[in-house]
């Protein structure tokens, strides 16, 4: 297992718009990531639902067309703490932004 506070944790997982979590195949720690998903219950119905709701509630999915700069600003916002606290499910939100709008 890898501590959730380690910086490499951010690259071990991918999230989909429906809130599901996946290990990143081809990475040296893909097996560890899959074990963490299984043993820690990171793929539970409740976490999937909560991630999906957090992703859907972001302003980027409203009817407005955003520029790439706007999207990068959203990513910066969700990647940083506000008043010392991260937005819940921020890594899932950021990963979906990058996947859907940047890559």
C-alpha cells in the first residue's frame, strides 16, 4: 500500500464521469493501486455515487462554453486547498476535467 499523503498517489488512479475509480495500467504501481481499490473499498457504490455527484455539480458541466484557459483555472481551483481544505473528491474532478477537456 501507498500512503494517501504521498504525491505519487495522484498518478495511480483514473476516474470516470460516472464516479468509478480505476488503476492506471502500464504504471509500475498498477497492481498496488488495484489492491488499494479492492482492499480499501474505493470502488464502493457510495464513493462512486459521491464522486459522480461532485463531478456533475461542478460549473464546467453547465451549458456554458469555456475556453481552455477557463478549464485550466477550474483545474487550478480544484487542485488547491481553500482555507486549508480541499474540495471533496477534488482529484476525481480534476482527473475528469483533464481527461474530458485537455487530453
